[in-house]
C-alpha cells in the first residue's frame, strides 16, 4: 500500500446533529439495545456497563495514517463490550485527531475538570448512514476531535471493516476537521464519549453479565 497517497475528498459534508431525542446504540449481532446516548452522558440499558476493556491499537493508527498524508497526529484505541442478550463481543473504534496549531503532540487523557459538562453529538456522512458518536476536547495547544465508530462485531475483521467503511469517508472527515477548528460550540469536555458511568466498573466482575 502506498503510504503517501492522498485520497481525494468525495465532496460530501460531515454534519453534526444534536442528540434530542437520545440515540440508541444496538448490538451489531442481535440488535439488542445497549445504551442510550444523550448530549451529556451515555446511559447503559438496565444500568449495566456496556464497555469493559480499552486496548491501545497502534496498528489501527498506522492504517489510518497510511490513507492520507494530511492526517494529523492521532491516537486510536478499541473499547470492548459484550451484549447481555446474545453474549456476543463487540468493539468501538475510538479515534482522537490532535489538531494542534504548531504540530506539537497533545497529552491525553486531559483533566476532565478543565471544561464544562459533556457535549456529545452524532456525526453523519453519506458513506456511513448509521452515523457515529463525536465530541471535542479543548486544549491550550488546540482542539482534539474524538470520533467513536461502531460497534463492530468481533466476528468482523476490523482492518477490512475500516477499509470498506471508514476509508471512503476519511478524506472528507479530514476536510471537516481542518475547517472546524474548533467546532461552533467549543465548550466541550475531554471526558470519554464512550463510557460515562456513575462510578468505575468492577473489572473483576464476570463480563458475561
């Protein structure tokens, strides 16, 4: 794969939509509702944690960087969860685009007390009609855009899913990121857009629920 190929934008807009009413996230295997996403929180269904483990994935970062030389600094992780109905495991792909003005790296995680309440939105592009969850982090060096894609079944090859689903919209997402520094509503929080429980989950608990 040519790591210096710049994908031309499709010219399709990335748009942001408020979460009124809430957006329900479903299991990719059995469609069971997993969580309801509101502007200021993610509420798991039936009070159960829906994400259990976060895993750094530099191989996914390398794949994203290979698509376009204009891709800014980024960090990528996977958030793993299990459906309480079908017991199928799934993953969310969590991408932070570091849009510092001077190109310097931004340290994550940031202090959650540095901003106001969470402000989550649903991002949309014609290449991904289901949309994805997004938020913005404000830092002294510049904004960080957080995009959370999925959930994707563990039965799916993640790299192939990224190539067929994310790559077609990636150039347009980069154009959006460059033009929206920061987003119109810049008072957003650095707190995770994926897992916002009232307290830390007990990771020693059996994740099969």
